[in-house]
C-alpha cells in the first residue's frame, strides 16, 4: 500500500533534484565551483555539466510524477532511480579506485549522491503501486 509519506518524500526529493538540475543547466560554472569534490574531477566542461543536469531534471520529473499520480508515474520514477543508482555506483567505483582515502569520498557524497539515489531506489523497489 502506498502511503502519503511516500508521495511527499518523492515530491520533496523532486524539488531538490530539480533545483540541482536547473543550477547545472543555467549556471553550470557556479554549480561546478560550489559542489564539494566536483573541481577534482577535471576541468569545467559546460556541455558535460548541462548533459548531467538534463539527466537530473528527468529524474526529478519522474519523482514529481510519482508523487502526483503514483500508478502512472512509477515507471518514470523507476527510470530516474536507475540513473541515480548508476551514478552513485560510479562514485563508489571512483572512490575505491582513487588515490585518496575512499572514506573521504564516501563522506563527501553521502547525502548528495548516495542518499539521493537510495531514496528513489527504495520507492521504486518497495512502493510500486498495485492496481486494485
């Protein structure tokens, strides 16, 4: 059974992810300098930042749709959760293969990457609406 909390959590997460996406799309250089750890990934690439911003916006829209109409929006939310989960997996891989302590990377990415992937993944796996 889908709870009201699930819908509110999806909507709130959609707002946060959409804010991040819009910053990436429309003020990428400021976003690049403001987010911890991003500058260590290489030089600023406006096109790349906008590409990832577009993916974040799609994930946010899927979460918003799920929050608004769970039965219809679940597939879009699940697809967005898949992007966020694969993105987090890349961060795990980079942390384990990098030259610095992986725990520093994990601490840095805990909320903005891992938690923001785990919540939609949990909704996708355990809160799929059933047809009555």
